[in-house]
C-alpha cells in the first residue's frame, strides 16, 4: 500500500486484466522459487515504524505531509491519517548488533520528526493507539490526501457496503459506525521484516506464528480507544473490523478475512501464502504495470511481480510473506502484530525475542505442529491481545505424553527465554546484545509491566483526583515524557 496510484476509479476491464496478471505473477513466482539458489543470502532485519504526531497536550497533530516537506527525508512516508507518519529503517545484517542498530535509528527518527515539529511544540510518539483521540478526529477530513487511501475506502465499501461497523468489548464496550477507513488509522505499529531463504521459509514462518500470541501479550500497548478501556492490544480487533472487506454472507460462509491470523500451518513454503492471497481475496486496487513478467523470467532475469506485490499489500495477515526483486530476488517475513512503543528499546527487545525464538524453534516445528491445532493458536492470539500478560494460553508439551497445557504467558516466556538465547546465538548476535534485550523481556515478565499495564495503572492513579478526560490527558503527557527518555517501560 506504499505505492501511490493516479486514480481511485477502476473499470471492470481493469479488474479482469489485473486478475490475469496476478495469475501470471504466481506462475512467475513459482518459476523463480524453483531456480537453484534463488533467494539465498545472509539473513537481514528491517522495520517500519509508525508514529503519532502529537501536540504538547497529547492531542493529534495533522501535519504528516508538512513534516515530510520540511525534512525532505526519504525514509519518511505518509500514513493513512494525517496525524501519523511512517519511518522505514535501513535493513541490517541479522548478526552482530542488529537490534541496537535498530534502536539507535528509531531514536534518531523520532528526534528528526521532533525537530520538524518544534514550531508547533509537537513530537513524534510511538504508541499503539493514542488514548486522547476523539470521534471528531476521524472521517474523510482525517485521511491523508492520496489517491491510494481514497481508493482503499471506495474499494472496501464496494465489497462490504457503505458502513464500517466496529464493536469491541470493554469498560464500557465500544460500538462505532463509519463510512471510511480512517478509524483504522488509529493503529500504530512497528512492523519487523526478516529475510529468510526459500527452503527455510515454512519452518521459520510457522515458528513466528507460534510465538506471535506470546509476543503480542508481552508487547501490548493499546488499552484505550476513544476514552474506552478495551483490550490490552486493542489494535488487533480494531484493525480487523475497520478493514475487513467481507459481506455478511461471506462471514457466515466462513470466507477468510483480509485481516487474519492465517488459514493453517504452512506446509511447503511462501508460494502457498501468495496463492491464498490471490485465490481467496478479490483485487481492490487493479493497477497494472508495464512489465512482461513471463518474458523476463523466461530470459532468466528477476521480475518485479508488480501486480502480486500490490495485491499482497491489500491483504493484511498478522504475519505476511513479502517478495522483493532487490538483491537478485528474495523473500521476507513481515511481523505485523507488534504495536509501536513504548520506547525504541522496548521495540528492539520485542524484535530480538521474536526472531530469537523463531530461529530457536524452527528445527522443532515438525514435532510441534501435530501437537498444536491451528485453531487453538488462533484463539491464543486473540486471547493474548485481549488479556495481555494476564492471559492463559494453550501450549504444546512435547515431553512424556505430550498434549496441550494451559499456561500463563509468564510461564511460557520462562520456557522460551532459553530458546531465544540459543536462537540469537545461532544468528551470531553478540553476547552483550543478546543478554541486554532478553533481560528487558525477562524484567517485563517478572514485573508484569507492559505498555498497556503502565497506561492502565497510571490512568487509575490519576483518576482518583481528576475527571476521566483530565486523567487520560495527563497520563499521555507523562507517557510522552518517559518515552522520550528511551528507558524501558519496566523502569518508568
């Protein structure tokens, strides 16, 4: 969805041609994946950091285009709503000190945006959902003026009807109706990209799927939406409901959502995930490139697969395959479930734990999968998002009789920390780096303090002497001050 398009109106002929090109792209992808050595190369890590722009009162500042114009920085990109920005981190080798490099670049990115908001006394804030948002902050006026965002709204309306309905349980529950996708723009995330070889894709992807519910509970940082106390990671239900393009009939028939945890364990590799995207989800942005995919591939060259990549950008599984033409063509896994914040240090620790566990578990996935029904994993994911560290998840036990056992997130993390340790060693992460970031995770579990827990606790403390809106505002202002120190949230 980062690609700009020139129009948001498309003919039926455009959709038909686009579907044909998608099938050609799939054939091309299969051919390239079958080439000996395709996609091989050193592992690397990248990330996309989404940030809120806020004023000194913790209210949103609709200045994303102005910040980009002022800075001229090529790694900054527009986001759906005018009060959000994205910073694309430079990929780094998945060895040595990648996580501290990511942390340092995130600190620099926030400082860059802050510099260009100084006239407004504003700052960039990494947080899953800004608690001080109001219903009046949304609507068409909130959308960044780009054709792709209007096209997305119109395409999803065409699929599901004019109104988007959102209902999330909480204290109190929330029920919203909207004619556009601007409510989705309340979500702010830190999306991690991990380059993997095609032959290791399936086991690595499955390992990341297994650990994602645990990491979501650990990283939770979105307990408020429009003043309502909802899930610890409210981004999860909000994003799904704000973007889900299914009609009521399709929901009743079990047609997968465009925002989903997946349809099962990956059996062979990335191709099947791209094929699912093509076969299960209608195109919504049929922009056709000028590349002759099959001709390029038949000559032994590497195609860009423009249509497939664009279509994949309009399907949002929580872990997503990515194809990239660069460096001779390669595959990545994009981790989409992690929220932004509370600090660059916390976000780097989330990435280190996730990738360490995935690397440490990938050789065991053939044993784990038979003991872990995918339907149970999906329930783990939503329960972790709702309850955070207080969730109890079903976890596979491979010793003795095996089976599934209900464990607290803390118990699972204690079991996985040695796995992450071994996985980071296998990635050749420097010992000091490994120990530092895993200690951040361990401290979080030992104290029970996540970003979501801190927000809820701080709000409750302030609410004893202030009204609801005042308590939310002062909590966000306190968050802004502490986040800027880059001290892990457990030390706040």
